[in-house]
């Protein structure tokens, strides 16, 4: 989930609460443990990591995919 400018988001939590912490842009990346599969066939959700910035951003899809792949470098330490 990528929100390039939190102050323009429709959700009050993202628009008001998070910017109070000095965060202006956020990209949440879900973490899954692929060793465990649910009865629906989905990997087990274990949480998420967040990339945060102190100013609004404007990343393209390629940048977001690259950041999402960075999570693979820390996955072994989390699972």
C-alpha cells in the first residue's frame, strides 16, 4: 500500500495521525511466511514493514517493485 502524500488521503488516521509523527509518505509491504499455507491456499501473513519519508513522494511502479523486493533481504531474519 503506497500513500505518496498522507495529508491528501481520505482516511483520517493517515491524513491526521501519522503526519503528527513527522511522516508525510509511506509504503507498506506485507510479509508472508510461504512455508505455511492456509486452507484457502494463501501464504501465512506475519506482518508488514513500512518505508517512510518526511516529505511527499512520487515513486513510479518500478521503484515500488524494487523496494518491495528489498524485503526479501530481511525475510530470513524475521521468519
